[in-house]
C-alpha cells in the first residue's frame, strides 16, 4: 500500500513538473527561383535560391523550451539550425559549420529581465532590425548601405531588461576565448523606446575592427508603416570609416503587402577622402496564402562606385518564391 502511495506521489510530482515545462519544435522553409546579375561583368545566373540569398528569410528548424521555476523565474533555451533548402546542406554563414549554427543559448528569465548565455544575436542587431522593419520585409530584397557589424555573438553573455514605461535596454559581450578567431571581445549596448505605433532606438557596438553607432526608428500609420536608420563606423587605426542610411515603407492591402526600400552610404579615409559610394533600392510584394504560408516576389538593385565615379560592384536580383512556417 505504501509503495503504491509513493509511486502515485512520484507520478503526481512528475506530472506537475511536466505541466510547468514545454518544448516546441519549430521551423521555416523558404525557397525561390529567380535571376541574379552582376551588373559590372554582365554575367547573369538563373537559379533556385535559399531564402537568405534570394527570398524573405533563411530556412531553419529548431527546438525551444521553457520551464517555470517558481517565484517569477523561468529557464528557457533555443537550439536552431540554419540550412540551405536548395540543396539540403547546412548554411555555414558566419563561420559556424553544421550543428546549431543559428541560435544556441540557455537563459534565466524573471522580473529583472532575461540573461542569455551562448550564441545569439548581439544587442546591436536589435537596432539594425528596427531600421529595416518596413523595408522590403527585412529580406534578401532589402537594400542596405550601412556599415557591417557583428550580427551574432559566440561565447556571448546577453542581458535584456524589462520595459520601463516603454523603454527597454540591452547589452551583450561576446568573449574572446583562447584559440578564438576574435581579436577582442565584441560588446554592444542598445536602448529602444516603444509607445503605441512609435518605436525609436540608439545602439553602440565595439567590434573587431572599430566602433559602430546607429539610430533608428519606425512608425505604423495603419494604412502604411515606415522605418529608417542612420549608422556610422569609426575604424580602428588607419582603417576605412563608413556611414549610411536606409528608409522603407510597407503598405498592407488585404492579404497583400507591398514594400519598397532605399539605401545610400559611403566609405572614406581617416582624412575624409571618399573611397566608395554605395546605393541601392528594392521592391517586394507578399501574399498570405494562410497564417503560415506566404508567396512573394521581389527585386533589388545595388551598386558601388569608386571615388572617380566608376562602378566597381553591382547586383540585380529578381525572384519569386514561397515560405512556409511550422
């Protein structure tokens, strides 16, 4: 009798623990067919694109879970793999080969905010995402002329605060470890304020070769939403400085969304002499076939000119595709 009661107690306790935790399998598959032309050489290629190369987003699958620890605390994790849907291989962009090459972190969450440990987006990436929120769906069709930055940090500690009257601050440090390819720690801090349809923020990142600073914002008018941002890069030593801005607009119309974006930027020496001009524009439309499936078409044209005005790089992209979330 006692053994039965003990067994029932164990099962009850186990059931309670399971009821307080959850694990979710999720993913996204995005593929398109189109043409990519090098407008300097004139070489054009018709191909099937992985979503991150010529579509809305990269394809991925992942696991995420949360456990209620009581007292207002919870533990959570994300393990995400990015892959190329066109040939089934792993997407090894960012120097991570195979495995969970998207996010891979564990977090402790509570009234204090969220503390994340592992590989995840840098705090600075949130400011960039805000700037292109309405620019051709933040996709492969989105033109950008802003300086490059560290998108994800490995060996990273990241903190995201709760909202203080609409203001959220975040900070991250990607640690240089023995044997790491990093020359130094990559640190970033951001502050984003949201009030109704308005969002605005500022961010700073001390990167591998210099410092990035960016201001961005967005506003949803209902009939249309707009976003934009301006960023600068101050290179270490005698490196090349850079600056650039982007603007975007998205207009919903029933199951359709139409979007356009422009970008303009430049690089220059420490003495202020121009090195390159970078310009681009993009157009796109999506159609929601369901809550989880979207058809789309997009176009992007970008070009880079040197100080003499000669085009040194350029790409023209056309594609139509479909994305499915699960």
